[in-house]
């Protein structure tokens, strides 16, 4: 019989950077009691992202930050939208280039992730924020 649950995760970021949320998402799947199905995540913000990325070497995450700092630098005079500071519009562009939605299969009650994969909330603002992720788990 098909079942579904809808919940939320609140994540406090420490400013720009990656926060590993894999275990918290897995906990939501476990609480849902779904053995086989799909876990969908939706971040309710326009200046942060969700990513599945390598969880072994932190240099990967640092390289992402350096690449995006070059691609979309804070304070670029190109941007008009600076109401909340020099990192405001670059944060929106970083989000547009990545994603706010992820779907991960569930098998035997576990998220189906590769050995070196983790689920991350990527904060694009320099200040810390409270972010909300909607977690939808559907299956049997």
C-alpha cells in the first residue's frame, strides 16, 4: 500500500558554506517507515541550494566555493540588486545555477546514495541563516 509523509527540517547555517544534512534526511525516511520509494527535498529559499556531493574530501567543497567566488563574485558592479549587501545577488545567481530540489530513491528503508555521496545544504550568504527544507517521502 502506497503511503506518504511530509515533514520539515530546520537547518541553521554558519554563513557561506556546506552543511551536511544526510543523517537528518535519513532520520526523516526512517520515521516515515517507507521501505521502498522516493525522498524529495525542497529548500524554501532563493539564496541557498541543495546538492548531492562528495562527502570524503572537504577540498571538494572548498573548490566549489573558490570556483563560484570566481564565477559570481560578491560586490560585482554588474549587479543592481544589493538591498541586503554585496553577497545578495551573487547568492541568488548561485542558487539559480544549482538547485533547490533533490530526489533520492529509498531502498530497504535507506537513502540510495553512493559510497562517497552526501546531501548538503549550501548556504550562499555570508551571514548565518535559518533554512527550511520540506521533506516528502512516498512509497511502501
